[in-house]
C-alpha cells in the first residue's frame, strides 16, 4: 500500500510542529473522505497518539445529516475511539444571531471543539483541511479581493482559544491522495450532497476553475502549497512587526506603511471584539480615515458588520458597539436613464451607459463626486427594453436565477455576507422580466454582456459612511 499520506503528514508535522509522538488529539469528524482519512491515518501511522473524535449534526440536510452521524458513530465504535456528537439547529441559530448559515455553523463547531477539549483536558484539535482545500480557498479569496492572510491559504496551525490549538495534519495532501488512501484500504465514507452543486461559490471553484488550472499545471495544488508557504513567511514578519509596534495612537499609526497599518487595525479589532467579521474593504476604510486625519473634535465612526464600529476620537483608534442609529430607508422604484441616477437616500448612484457597437460612452462612466465604485456589470443590450429598465429596493420574495439556479435574494445576501445596513438601500436593476442584476451579488443568467451590444452599469456608493 502507498504511504503517501504518511509522508504528507510527516512533512507538515516537521515543518509546523503540529503534534508530538504521544499527543492527545481531538479529531473533527464529519464522515467525509478527508476527515475519515485523517482519523484512520493518525491511528494507523502514529499508534502512540491518544485520539478522540467529535461530530456536529447541523440539521441542515435532514435524513442525510442523521445518516452522517450514524456513520461516524459506527466508525468510532469500530476503532474504539471516544466520540462526542452535537445535534443543533444551525439555520435557527443563524436567524437569531443575524449571521450567514456558514458563519454560524463555524462558530457553533468551534464552541463545541472548545467544550470537548475542556471535558477531556485536550490542547489539540485536528481538522481535515487538505492542499486541495487550500488551493480552492486561495482562488476564492483572490476572486473576491483579499488581504495577504487570505492569499496565504488555510493556516496549518492556529489558536482556537487559550491553551487549545487547531492543527491541519493533511494540509499538504491532495484530494486525489486522500481517495487513493481510502480505496487501497477499502474504507467507506459519506458524501455531503451540497458539495455536488455549483450553486455555492466554493463548489464552482472546485468543479470548474481548479480542473482548468490543472490543465495549465498538473501540479497546481502543490504549486499553490509552495506559494502559500512563502507568503506565510512574509506575513509572519509583518504580523510580528505589527505586534511589536501595536498602538492605538492615531498620530503614530499615520507613520506606518500601509501593510503594517492594516495589520495593526486588524489586531486592534480582534483584541477589542473577539470577532472575525472584518474584511479588507473595512480595513481600508479605517486606514484611509486614519491617514486622512479624521482626528477632529467630534468622534468619527465607521460602521462594521456585527453591530461593531471603528471610532477615531481624542487621538485614539478603538472599536466598540455601533452608536449610529440608522432608520430603515423608504422603499424606492425609479426609471433608469443614461447617465447618473441616484437612489432616494443618495446612498448609491447608478451610472448607465451603452452602445450598439460595444464601446460605451466614457463620459457617462465617470464616478460622481464623493462616491466610490461599489460594483459594475456589462449586460446584453439586445435583451433589455430600455423603456422598462428600473432600479428599485428589495421586496419580500425577491429572487434571481444565477449559476443555473433560482435563488431567493434574502438567501443570496446572507450567503455573500452582504452588509445588513446596505441591503434596503441597494438598487436592484430590473426589467419587466424581473431582477437582472444585484450589485455586488449576481447577474441573472443569460443577461451577461454582448461584446457587440452592451449596456454598462456602474454602481457607486458614498465614500464616507
């Protein structure tokens, strides 16, 4: 039998010191191919380890989720490994916490890991992230626009809570190597049906983008792995420098290069909020406010996700609960014309231009003063009746067909973790056929640009919130 998985775990362990020869490890076990390989290989290749397992039934896939729990239970009984199972309604919890389902599920899992570690006195939690997962994450983050940490991929090791670390022993192993390991041992595993649908962005990357990259370079995942190793080294230097120079003094913050300033902002945020909802766009807004000298007599506030705000006041940068009270904007529905169109609350501006020869009028593409580009799309002018083109606010039951699936707008906004304070102000671009473009989210199938006849729509948001 091939021992490639042993070699990959050994390589990761030697490079990142993930676990010792007699460590006690909690294995996060979903029942999928990756986590089953993780549990089996640790038991097979490192017999002196003491292993425990835990499984979370998110109650998102009905009978299929119960099937997974039963499979995991049978596997652990066969291997004589203690197992802890949590069954919880993630969809309900996500709604109560105003979080996306994915983010809420992640929080619940990590809280469960911490609880089980406390019960058994463990300091290590092993998750089954692989080199394939890492490559997909890098591509996904690159497409979204990411800071350096996002391009470093999935970290091989990170802190879960005080005294507990999450480790990824399979981080150098590919999905093909995982499947080879299981096939050679005739081991079974379960498959999450949601992983088969391209309706999720990560699945689309996995099923469509990665195979194309492998045509360019068959060793694509290994190349991404090597790139991530180099970027982590660079990020490690930046992070240490930021930690050594950590300050909330605005005048001192102005002196740092952008990469250091951004990292200090992230550190201050996490130190104050114990949250991870901040994204690159938020960090840049805060950094811009610091550089622009928003250190006036009045407190300057920048609203962030999760009802948290960044404040600049009295020469200090700090994070706290959002103070600004925002009234829900009134519903709007306006006809769109060539040129600049403003929403009723002036939060957004929509600039429309187009041409039958495919060359849009550049004068109509200029940003309105005090606005910055939020998103843009090139639509097929031949499929659009300009007389019926409107922008409106969202309505109950709104949906759009994208990636060959009709999706509720509410679900899409949550899936994309779209800022809640913008959802009712967002201009939806519509015709008599319904929504054809949701800025920052999706273009309706069949309406993407025609090179010879295109309608260009640029959506701008106020640069100061």
